[in-house]
C-alpha cells in the first residue's frame, strides 16, 4: 500500500464506505483542533485526539499510548485492525504523520495519509461537513511493534555509533541552539552526532515532495541504505514526518525517539547537549 492517497481516490473510497477516515489535527500553540473539527471536516471522519490517545502515566507530552489504551480508543471509533484507515490534518502535512506512525507502531499496515490534507481536499472542490457521526464500537486488536520506537537509554547507547544516523526535524535555529525551545525547562541545542533535517525541507504545498527528491535530501543528510535511522524532534510529532519520508523512499530500518527533545533537553538531566554542529562533548 502506498504511503499517500490523492483526494479524488479517497472520495471514491468514502462513497463506497470502504475506508475509515481520521482527522489527526494538532497544533503546538494549543489551538483547539477538536473545535475546528466540529466546524468542518471531511464527511465520515472521526477526530483522533493526539493528547487524549497518549500515555497519561508519562510527564512527557503525547507519548505513544499502550496497546490496550490504543485498542480501546480506536475500537470505540468503530475501527478494526483490518480496516483501511486514512489520516489527514488541517495544515496539509503535520500531525497526521504522527498518527500514521502510531498506527504503524500498533501493527496496522493498511494506513495512508491524505496527500495535501484538508487544504488539498477543499482545493479539489470536494465536500466538507459539520455532521458528527456516531460509530458502532468494535474490537481492535493491535500488535504493537516496539522495534519502531526508541527510548532515551537506547538512544544514548547509539550516539556516534557507526551504522546509526540521527535526524532532528526541528527548525535549524533550535537545533543549533541559537533559538530557545518553545517549552519551559529545556536546554537549547542538539544531541551529539545528530544531523539537522527540518521537516519543512521534505514538504511542498502541504505534501511530501516526490520520492526522487526525498531520496536526494535524505542522502544529502547522510542516510545510507544500510543505516538504521533514528528520528527525533521537539516532542515526537514532526519526527514522524521524517519517518514518513523514509517509508516513502523504501527505507525500512527507522525508529522514532518518542521522548524527543522534550525529554533529552530537560534541564534536570545530564544528557549531553551541543550548540553547534562542530562541537562534540565528551560522553
């Protein structure tokens, strides 16, 4: 199954009732995306609340949910593990990638992203609705693939290790340490040995760039076919855009560091942080 689906193809599936559609919109600035969903959305869509469907036992933002929590939430939406799921967001391509990655983490392979998101859908002249559907709950049986995620101690052990490439999706100024982090209590800079790949470099007009361009960009940032790539960002959302691009180009050995800078950059931790690409502290 391809990573993305075009608006016209999705509309045909909706008319055949052959797809389960999720609005995975989320915004760093706290914009109430659920309220915007209630104003207008693609017909038959459910709202995937990135904050609600997360690990509430963690102090870190929107960490991946447990298999049980995910199963309860997705089953309540009337979605089973065999359903074809399509995800979109209001920005074009932003948080939908994180929802896509979460489904992949739970072993759900029949999942795609709407190319260009809600803006592309509207630009194609396709309908939107304010109607909220009432799904019939079902059983969802996840098969969580922990090999798609990485924790802090695992990442620490792979710093500067041959065969591993760490790609950071944050804006370059935050990576360099010249701009402050938007969350309180975090140091500025990046992990030793990591490479800056701002997620915006992978996107054009609200969608992933063509596969050939993505491959060139990834290669230019040190990604080799045999590498294991670790993606990271501020809190695990835009890291998933790099994960999506890797999947689009056929790179299968990729993990997402779920805690990302919200964890690594904490002032209370002694994790190593550098502020320019040339600095390399002693570990």
